[in-house]
């Protein structure tokens, strides 16, 4: 199963040239700076850009081709689409908006799907509310519910959180993470927020000036030492792991990393919960001897796998193996020379900080 294509679209001052092969399952995030072409590609996937040239197919079904000419119209692509500002029907209440999606369902679904979506998005207490009296986060939850209830074969989300303030974004992100875990509908999600991307993506496509500069599985892509220029500061690994315990005395979550424990600040986290943690290259340092007294909690034995020049001439980037898990580090060229680092060398990595995601 896959969503693959090779599309071009010319606009005054901008051209999209996108070659891609996204999995037909899970969430693919299109990430990139403003104006890099993410929404344009999403619109091409939806069939909203008839001027685009090239080919596009979903699970082997051709949606677009130049020769022979094929262009499957938007309504026949069996999509759910959620835009930045939700686009709810103002004359209908929350239930009316949800029922609209339900009536338009594309394929047969279980009778309990309506109640399931209401429960999953926590909309039960809002059903009779006018959509004009909803917060931005609530509005987007209704928009997502309405799109889901149409039982689409592919869900397209165009920066659904960008028009929402930080507090409401933090409120709605867990619902999106839940959708990703529970639903079997492939999603393509556009954002310029790396934080949203690392919470939601299984697969990621990095956009730069109308092209996909890199694409692949989330952590493997973000931890490439040859990340394209606008993304080099994002060099990191995203590890999906389990909380072993939460240390209430010090407000630290203890996470399983191979045979090791990574301690990460967290206000509370139940044991056994699955979490994602992001470790940035800039927060990892390297030592030959781990027995120095310092404040760093997380020290693991590691083997250097790969070394490369960083964008800044004073720095290098390294990939390291810790119990079968890839980490990345950015250090100075001088430190690299002083420690005589090269592939195969055994060292210790010191993780200065790590961000616990959802
Ligand atoms: N309808 C349009 N007509 C002409 N140019 C457009 C149109 N829509 C977008 N553009 C231009 O196409 C380029 C790509 O825009 P696009 O919206 O795809 O970028 P984006 O990466 O999604 O950005 P953002 O994160 O700001 O939404 C930009 O230069 C934009 O100004």
C-alpha cells in the first residue's frame, strides 16, 4: 500500500517538483518552512490543483496521469480533509456538523463508529453547542470528527493546529496522537512545527523550496547526518519507548533505552505508558571516561558509527550506536580531534537533556 507520485506545478515565482513514495498506512508528515510547498502538494493529493502535471497513485489506483490522461476528481478520491480553520457549518450545531460527515460516509462502517468518534475526540458534552461558541481547539476536534465520520480512505490535514494558541494546541495534540494510534486510516499531515511532526509522524517528508529534500521513517530521517540545510539544527533521534517508573521525588520519568535507563523531566507519567522522546544532537556530548563527577544523569556506552562535517565549519556530527539504538551528537571539530574519534571507537555519550513528547 502506498501513496506515490511525481508531480510538478508551476506558479509565478514558485514551482513544486515533488517525487514521493509515502506508505499507505500510518501518518506521513509534510514538514518545512513557510512557502516551501507543503499545502500545494496536499492540494495536489486532494485533486484541488488540476494544473499539476505528472502521476499520482493511491494503493495502485491511478488518481492522476498525463499519458494516458487521467484525473480522478476530488469527490471520487474518497478523502477526508481538515483545513487550518476547520470550516464548520455555522448554521449547524456540533452534532449537526458531525452528522453531516456521518451521512456522507464513503464506505460502510460499524454502527458504533459515530459514538466512537464522539468519545475519542471527547465531544459528548459539546453536541448541542453552536459551533460559533467553541474554542479554536474544540472547533478543530469537531472538524476532525466530521472528516473521520465520512470514513475516508485517506485523511488529509492542512496545519490543523496553526490557527490555535499554544494552550489549545497542547490540548488537541493528544487527540491527534490517539487517532494515529487507534485508527487504521492513512493520514497526510502538513505542519511547519517540528514538535507536532515528532509527536505524530510515522513517516516524514522534509520540504525545501518546492522539493522534498528528504523522506523516510521519522527517526531515521531526522537522524541523517546529511540532513538538508534548513533542517540541520533539527538533527535528532526520536525514540518510542516505555516508562519504567516515575520518580516523584525528582519529577523524572525513567525510560527504557535498550538495557539502559534514560531519565527525563516529566511532571507525571504512569509506568508502562508508551512515550516518544526526542534527543537532539546538540544535547549529546561525548566522553572517553565516564567516571568524572558532573551533573549529567544520562551516560551510556556507545560505538561511533559515522562522522560527517556539520554546516558550521567548527563542528562535526556523529552517529552512535547505544545498545542497538541510533543516537546523534554535534560537537566541535577540535573535541573530535582531541578525543581521536573515528568509526568503531567505543566512547560514552552524555545526554544533557531530552524532551519527553506524548
Ligand atoms: N493560489 C495561489 N496562487 C499563486 N501562488 C500561490 C497560491 N497559493 C500559494 N502560492 C504560493 O506557492 C508557494 C507555496 O505555497 P504553499 O502554501 O504550498 O507553502 P507552504 O509550505 O504550505 O507554506 P505555509 O506553511 O506558510 O502554509 C508560496 O510561494 C505561495 O505564495
